């Protein structure tokens, strides 16, 4: 209630008075409700601001963590997002080698500079790696999170929290963090957990990339052609560029096989497709060529043997093959060339002209009866035999192919300089034509008599 009144006086002496009392319950209720609404609005605004701040921080952390495929860098970045934004100190343990059980441990304290070490896990590391999700007992903090030189004195109010790191469907580590001056708030705990989970996704991608890289490197090594033989009688030069692809693998392959000091087999092939599958098939065909070349007397027999091997493979790919046998004879470097659906090779003369040989034939792996046209001749000292894949002639700039005219224009200034100069000129020309990102594999093998 509220009241107000007035005293009536006579010569300064109160004589009488009157007053009114009001029931203000409704008004007071309205004012109280208004105050509560204002408080709720301020709290909601503060919560919204905190949520927006946390969301922005989480987005920043996600971008930072997903921007790398390196395990060490991801662990370092996770530590810097935990300290000092969420906690005062953290230790992150990640299993990096299943076979040797090597652990990557990253610590970050008040300085904000992570320190990493790879080693076999000690007792503290093993204990952290097995911590359940949730609060770390206070009496174990000194053992599990030993104070670093940049931490200062640990407060008696220190509290720790552990979050498992799960990748590839299994636990690979633990992120353990500590707040020195108070308990973990629900907001800080949620943010710590969310960032650690995003780090786990980034680590899983890093593991998969690492595994793919190992397989790719192993496959690259297995299909890598042998080094061209060095001879005083002939010059051999090669060039290979896979189509723009992260695997660095393609379906093109080439090799030079020495049969004797005066006889060689040169092979260039192309398997449809790109990447690991095409490279694996190319490696199988290349191995078959090696096996058959050791017994066959002519390129046509090599092609027929390889064709039969492919016919026996139910998953055989589309493939082309060009085989040239070179023999150093009394009259010079004699060649015998057959093509199983592959672009015919070119004879480059000293004047810069490029004449295509009449070598035609059936694609590999489609029929048992292989029709082949064999091209034979002798290379003069000023001539170069160039074997190539269709990725050279058909390299595109927009809708325009590189073509034979640009082939001749590229080699004209260096045609009389031999195989190495011709290959360098063609490789530079097609690289410039495709701006360094060919859409198909480009393979070159050139041979010239010395």
C-alpha cells in the first residue's frame, strides 16, 4: 500500500488532518514483472553474446584444425586453441605408431607455446591415455599434469578435465586440460569437448592421407620405369607428367629394356583412367612386356603375348601399347615398330619435320586376333625417333589441341641436337600449352643415334 495526507494547522498548531491510502498491489506486481523481464533480457543478451563468441571460436578452431593433414601440426593447433582460451594448461597425447606404440605428447602452459615430443609412453602418458571422459581427480593432477616452468604456482582450486580423442572408430589419445582458479563451467567444458572432437576428425583425415601416401609412394616405386641405359651408340631421353591429380599416378607408362649391348626394346603404353587403379594396371602390363621381351624375337610377338595375358583377366582395362625394337647394325640404328591402338611414333629430321610411321593395330585385350602393321627402317645420325602418348598431341587449351603442327614448331629449333633436346623442347611446349595442368598423362621417349 501507499498513503499520502495533509495536516491542517491554526497559528502553527495542528488542528486536524486527512489522508488517503491506496492499494498499489497491481502496480507493484507490474513493476516487479518488468524488472524480471529486464533481468531476463540482460541474461539472454549475455548468453547470446557468449554463444556467438563460442561459436565464432569454434569455427576458427575448426578451420585451423581442418587446414592441415599433418598429425604434429594438428596436435599443436589443438593445444593453442585450448590454452589460454579455455584452460590454463593442457597436455595432448596422440598415438602415432600402432606397431611401436610411439606417442606424440604436446604440452602447452602459460606461455602459449606448445612443446611436442615423440616417445614411448611413460607411466603418466599411459595414465592420461586411459582417463575416462570427465573430471580428473584433484589428487592426481600433480602426477598427470606436472607443473611446467611457465605455469607458476598451481592453485589449490585447480581442476582438470579429460576428453578422449577418437578417430577411425577407436581411441587414439586424450586431451587433458586444467583450470587453475576454479571449477569448469558447463560452457568451457562443452567448448573443450567440441574442439577436441573436431581435432579427432582432422586427425582421422591425417591418418587416412598418411596411409594413402604410403600406398601411393609404394605403388609409384613399383611402376617407376627403369633408368634408361647409357650407351656410347644411342641417346635415350624420357619425360613423364601425370594428369593433374593428388595421387601423382596415371595410366601412361614407358620403359627401355636392354636385350644386349646392341639391342633394346622401347615401350610406351596407355591404360584408360587415372590414379591408383590405372597405375596398377599399367604396372601389370609393363611387367608382362618385360617378361615377354626376354623371350620374344620381335615387337609383334611381345604385343600378342601381352594381349593374351589381358584376355585372361576379367577386369582388363582398355589399353594401347607401342613397342619398338632397336638394333645397332652395320647400316646404323635399325628400328621395328608395332602399335596396338597407340598413336604412331614420329621420325624427327634435322630440318624440324616430323613424319609419322605407318604403325597401326588393334587395341589390347579385345580380341585374340591382333592385326598389326609393322614399320621398319634405319635412323640416320641426324634423326630422332619419338614415341609419345596421346596426352601430348591431344593436350588442350580450351577446345584446341596441341596437335602435330605445334609438335613440329616446338622441335624445329632443336631437331638436329638429339633426343634430350627434342624431349626438353616438347615437354616445355606442352607444359606451357596446358599451363602446367594437363588433363591427361603426357609421356615422351626419344631415341637418336650418336
